[in-house]
């Protein structure tokens, strides 16, 4: 255990250091040194930021002066088709549910499901024996009534002879004449029964009423079928020719009616749902007599020969109808179209390789090309790739196949200037 004197001796150096530190803090030179250090540090940071900004400005200036690589093509003069597009549904010209006109047992089915049948083709046979029996009965009744008629006519001849000799009463002759007429009426009935029996016998052979594709069989061989069966035996849809019903906006109706009044046949093409494969070619058949107020569209019907059976009933297709041709129009790729606060525009490359923001008035679009009604002349070069970084006056370097050079050329045109671009 330490004494008080030893503790006092141990604490004296610590007290001296604390006193020295307090005296240093109260000194003005201490704070002056601190301020100088802070100022030097701030100045160093400022110099570093200034140098960084200078480098960035120099880089930005260098980038601004460097031409931006773009892909550009020259607008051209060509004939542009004015097409209307819509979604259509294939509607058969005729759809028939094949039903039996007589009741009986289905003996044999002569068609295959999905088969193309011609009108008059035998489809099925129903047991004909009940109708053959009815025919025999009717023919026997006719023979009996004909024999009675011949006997009555013979008696009438004798009665008339006896009446001329005043051997019988006049009433007896009149009665015999009425009997002859009665037998003649019975023969007419018998002949009608024979015709009906023959008709029923004919109905035992089910014949295709129209040409077309027959669907899945709805009844199996050996079953009893009824003449009043709702479902029938099968369904035949006529596919040659076939129609497609589609809708277009009502704003296009005047142009369509103008062409129809001249007697022209408007060509209509049916494409697959992806718009790549053409399924059939046809012409406009009819225009509906009213506009759908809920959608603002009008229904049109087109007729297709469908020789290759490319169209099926109730199939959805993309319809393209040609309503007009713009002759000598200025055409450019749709990829060159830009949209902003000034509306629709394109970047036009000038002779000094700077770009000009050119507002455009666009016309119809066909495939990858669009007609320009105003704002662009044939031969002017428009940017199709790289326009997202451009501004008015930006210098550009036109790239062709990955190297700077002349602008890419548009699609080839025919000698008369018609575009040969891919149709959609």
C-alpha cells in the first residue's frame, strides 16, 4: 500500500502536461497555425477540382468537335401505294349442316373428315328397305285402282247403250259416270304415293348439297338417325370462293366509295397474322350500309377465289387493300422519322456534314418506307441510325458498312420509279 507522498509524486508530471496544453491553446500562434493548415488544404482541393473540370471541358470540347457516326440514306422519288389495313375474319359464302331428310339406320358413311367434296357426292346411306316396301304397297294399290277404273269405264259404256234403248234409268248412268271419276281420283292418289315412296327412297342416299370442305363426323355408322336431328351428320363450308369481312376507319370511306363509283375493282390481299406470308388475293365485294357508332368504323367484304385453300372459315387474317397510288412521291425510310415538341421531323445532312432539323408532313406508309408530302426533296440525305445524340448543327460522319464513306442508298426502283419494297 502506497503512501500519500508517493501518490502526489506520481500525479505531478500529468498535472504539468495538462497545464502546458492549456497554455498552448490560449496561445494565438497555435490558432494561427491551425487556420493556415485549413486554408492550405482548401486551396489544394480547389486546385484539384479546377484541374478536373478543365480536363472535362477539354474532353467535352473535343467530343463536340468530333463528328458523330451515323447511318444515312438519300430520299428518292418513287410511286407509293396507298393501302388500308385491317383485321379480318374469313366468312364462307355458304355453310350447310348436312341432315337426313328421313329417319332410319345409318348403314354406311362414304366421306372422310376434312375431305373436299363436290356437290352431288354421296356422303352416307340410310337403310332403304322400309321405303322400298312403301313403294311396293303404293304400286300395288295403283294396279288395283286401275283395274277398278277399267271395269267401271266398261260398265259406263254398256249403261249408255242401254240408256239409248231406254232400258235403264238415267240416274244409273250418272252414278256409273261418277264412279269412273272416283276411280280416276284414286289413281291420282296412288301415283302421288308412289312418287312420295320413290322420293323417300332417294332421300335414303345423303348427297352433298354444295362443294366445300366437310367437317368432323357428328354421327357414327350403325346409329339410328332422325329427320329432325338438330346437330345433323356433318357441316360443309364452301371455301372456293370465300369472303373476308374487315373494318376500316370511317375517314377512309370517301376514297373507297369514289373508286367503287367508277366501277374499279379494288385489290385486297389477305396476310397471315404475323403479316409476312400472303394467303390469298382478291377484290373488294361490298361495303356495309352503316357505320358502327361505337368504333367509328365501317365493315367491308372482300371476295377471294382461294384456289390454294389458304383461307379457313373463321380464320383471323391481316387485310391490305390498295385504294390509290401516289405517283412521283418523295419516299424515305420510316426509321428516319423523329418526334419531338415541334412534331414530326427528320435530321437532314447538309453539304458541310452538319445536320438540319427538318419538320415533315408525312403521307401513307408502306412496309419500311413512308411518303413525305412536304419538307423533304428527293436526293436529300436523312439520318436513319444514330439520331438520338444529334442536335441542330451537329457534325456527323456518314457510315456505310462500318466505315466512313458515302451515304447508304435506298432500295432500287423500277424504271418507272415504282418502289419495289417489301409489302407487309
